C-alpha cells in the first residue's frame, strides 16, 4: 500500500491503515455476493415504559452472519452497504424479516426499526418501504421508524418528505442518537417526529452534574414540544432512578435486557408480566 503525496513522494500507509483498507474492501466484496435473505439476522431489544414498567416495543438490531467473516456488527456493515449502493436491498430484507417476526408478538407490542440516511434520501424515497408495510398486513401504527440526525443533515427537504409519507401511512417516527453529531434544535420542530431517543453517552455520564442537566433539559424540551423521550443505554439501577426523577418517558438498555434472539421474546414477555403481577400483590 503506497501512494504519492502532493509533492510526489511515495508515502507508505501504516500497517494498521493498510489492514483497514483491506478489511473494508473484503467486507464489501463479501457483502456484494452475500445471500442477504439468509445471512442477515436481527436481535430484538425491549423498550420499556418508565411509568408502568411495561414493555412497549422491541427495536430490531441487525447482524450479518457472513460465512467468510463470521458475525459482523451493524456499525461495520451498514456503512459498507451504503457506500456499495446495497443499503436499499439490505433495508428491505430487514424490514420484511422484522414484520414477519411481529406476527408472533402480542398485538400491543410495537416494532422500532432503524433506517439509514440513504433510505430516506434516495430518489425512490421510502415508496418501497411503504409497499412492504402495506403488504405485511401489520398495523402501521405499531411501527416506529428511527432516523438519525445525520440523515437530516444530508438532505433535509427530501428527508422531511420521506418522513411525512411514513407519518401519513400511520407509522411513528423517532430521532435516534439525539445529542450527538450535528444536533440542531432548529429542525426538530420542523419534522413530524413522535419521539426523541437521547444518546447513550449522556446516560453513561449521568453521575456527572453537567450531563445530568443536559438530559433533564432534553426531556423537558421533549415534553414541551409534545414529544416522548426515550433514553438508551440504561445499565444500572442508579441510572434508572435518576432518569425516573427527570421524567423520562421510556428507556432501553442492558438493565432491562440485551438484544435477544427472536425465539426468546415470548418467554421474556411472560417473565416480565409475571414479575409485575407479583409486585402488584
Ligand atoms: P442504535 O439504533 O442507537 O442502537 C443502540 C445500540 O446500542 C445497539 O447496538 C444496542 O445493542 C446498543 N445498546 C443497547 N443498550 C445498551 C446498553 O445498555 N449498553 C451498551 N453499551 N449498549 C447498548 P448495535 O446493535 O451494535 O447497533 C449499532 C447501531 O447500528 C444502531 O444504533 C443503529 O444505528 C445501527 N443499526 C442496527 N440495526 C440496523 C438496521 O437494521 N438498519 C440500519 N440502518 N441501522 C441499524
Ligand atoms: Mg436505533
Ligand atoms: Mg441510538
Ligand atoms: Mg447508534
């Protein structure tokens, strides 16, 4: 791995850099020939109502089981899929799978589904996603699409138009990873949002006075604007206690459950309901 710098000298990449480039190319090559229908899988993590303790929904979190590379995390393969122009197909396969999984769930349990910036900014927009929801027979009101701020920074007008289409269908919309990246409060009120997911980094630092003030003002802002707040990454009972005091609406994190295989969902719901019933007595 060598390239010429501006003065025409040959510059050698460090071994680490070379290895990274090799990996990216490798991942892309395997993804291009992957059998998405069989190799993409999803784990599901519950989102809990802090007032009632009830499970409201599960967020689908993608994994790619590559025969050559093993289990690949979404933070790794989603950006590669975006660059390789494969994200549209990846998202469609994942959405179909998640909706199929929902048929096994109680009617009152919703699905949270992550969309990439490309999904809501692409030329054909979300038209194909709308068709998939319609074909599934699942009530669109049970679906919450999570969109990150990066998507908004990319093409605000197109993103808003796509979001409007999903709203018209009856779906809910969440702004994911709020507080990271290009947070701009100026656009939040111009989008048809239902919920804001406060990024995990703020919860991690909640013992810190400043981070805790940020969380408090973000949840206050949400309720002033008629939006629900979801806190991600809750790991300890202490964090949960602080968040309850602050009036957060919903929470998600290892304290409740790690992302689980779909076959575990029924048992998990039965256990949490039994626990709640015992506490009520
Ligand atoms: P995200 O949507 O913000 O999802 C939350 C991430 O935090 C997940 O990582 C989850 O496993 C992790 N997490 C949840 N609770 C805790 C906790 O208490 N502690 C810690 N340390 N981590 C926690 P994961 O599954 O690796 O997903 C990473 C990101 O990849 C997601 O962030 C999302 O942006 C993206 N992603 C996942 N699935 C999809 C998908 O189907 N489509 C797209 N476009 N992106 C996806
Ligand atoms: Mg998410
Ligand atoms: Mg997030
Ligand atoms: Mg994230």
